[in-house]
């Protein structure tokens, strides 16, 4: 069992807060509508569930390899508060964690998540190697690259003979992910997923058309191929063929699959826990090593702030349309032209709680392959602590503008900002 923690409250970075506020203001949210709450260090641990009238509970999980341990800590806090998602959406490692949640009974989910991440951990001798000062973590990550992880991936030897060696479209990658197929088959009950008790959606990129495809258990039966496709990050992992088409990791197109909720039809009132594991904000790099690290953060955070701000603006317009139609005379409301216009309106309300994983000391561009027990434990504990603080504050319980259909709660260490 992972240790339960409540670390000291940290001070939020002003630069990060200002960037979020600036983006929201730019897309129509006035500063007066943005509130900030600081969490006292002695806040009692009183976890509060969103009331049922706020709608479905949705858990959205980014891709990011070993960084996905943060997501498991976040889920653990929800689970202990008695909050189980109605819908789980993920890309890459987020799709794997999502399948472990949706593919098991609530009482078995933590055990299966723990078992999966136990199998992902480095061996004890590699952990000892990683503890060496300075060069230890680098050597450990190099061993992962060279040898793989027994329950996840192993080297595809022919790929190392040269970049022009023909391998076939289903095997053109540096690693073979057959071990992960066995791991997921062992730990995920796909029959349960297809019973649709908990909705599962995983995102993948069509190799031929470059279009994003969301495989959704509401609309089709899912199996291990769909989860594997969502995590098939090139050129490391091979594409996965489904119904004649090849698919790669959805993260190369949209690593933050929250759009699947916003574009769902029909839309529903929702409380959405969006767990982000890449940092959209960061300092200016001054070495090549730092440049590579910052580039990955920017690439895989997927313009999350601007994307959410734009959806907030669109959803507000839907509410405005619905309100304008309501103000028309009843005779006008019944005309065909007005009914067509009214179809663009929507009175659903979405509370989006955005959790952002903090960086660990010593993080660099290899952090997504840091499968050391220490790295997994630290990220898991951070996700647990951050989500527990959010549940203590219950930001969705405030008073909000009735025309506002999209309310963003930005959770950072020690701070909760709400724009609504």
C-alpha cells in the first residue's frame, strides 16, 4: 500500500498564476470573476464529494510515461473519499491507468493499480545504482533505454541494425511492447469495460490520416488493442492495427484529451477532474539539456491553458444563446428558424478541476522514463496530497454566474483559483 501523506503547503509560483489569469482574461473572463483561495497549512482533512446534482464525475488523464504515477495518487484520494468516476478518459499512460480503473470493480481498483506500477518499477539493483550521486539516475535511465522494462517493453533487436532496415509497418519501432499486452490482459477485465458500468475513452492518432480517434466504450466494444494504440509512441513503440488502420499514441496530436468531454453529444452536467502531468509554465532554459526538457513539457502539455480557456468561451456562448431564445416571445420560439438557432444553445454546466503535477528535484527530459521506486512513490504521493487538498476545499460549492456554463478551478500547491 502506498503511504498516505499530507505534505506542507507550498507557495504557488506567481508567474504560473498570472499566465492562467492572463489567458482567461484574453478570452473573455474578467479579472473580477477570478477568485483565489489559499489553503491554510492546518486545514483539517475533511474530504467532500461533489453533490449528485452537479452531474457525472469525469476523470481525464494525460499521457506521460512514468509521470502517470501522479494520476494514481489523484485517483486514490478520490477513491478514499468515495468518489468513483462515471467516465474515465486517457491518452498513453493515462489510457493505461484509465483501463485499470474502468476494467476493475471499485473495491479492486487500487490493488490492480498498485500491482501494475509495482511491475513497472526498476529492479532493486537498478534502484541501488540510481542512488549514486550525480551519475546514478542517468545510468539508471540509460539501462532502461538499453534493456527495457520486463512487464512493459523490450528491445526490438532488428531496429538497431539501422534506420533504413525494413521492419514492416506493424513492427517499425525500437521496442516490442508484447510484454505490456500480457500485463494489461492480466490486470484489466475488458468484459467489465464492455458492460459499460464505467465509460472508458482512449485517444489514438491515425497514422495514415493524422486524425485523432477516440475509442469509446459507449459506442463500441474495446479490447487491449485500443489501449495499446493509445500508448504506441513512435519511434519507440510500434503502431497498433485496428480495423485495417494503424494507430499511434494520441499524445502526438492531443495529449490532453479533455476535449472529448467538451465535444460529447449530448453534453451533460459534469465535474471533471483533469490531471495534468506536464508543466505548461517553466523558466527560460540556458543549457541544451534544459532546452530538451522544456521542449517536452511544452509539446505534451498540449496548449492546455489556451485550449481550456477557448472551451470556456464557447460554452458561455451556448448559455447566452439559450438565454436569448428564452427571452423571445413564445410564438417566435416555435418557428423552425428559431428552433434551429436554439439547437446551438446549451444550459449544461461543467466544473473543471485542473490538477497540475509539481516538478520533482532533479527532473529533466528523462523524467517520463524514471520508473525508479523513489520516483514513482514521490509522484504518487504528490497526486494524493494535491487531490486531497482540492477535496477539502470543494471549489464547486460556491455561487456562480448563471450564464456561466464552464467553471475552471485551477489547483496549484497551496492555491485554488476559480474562474466562473
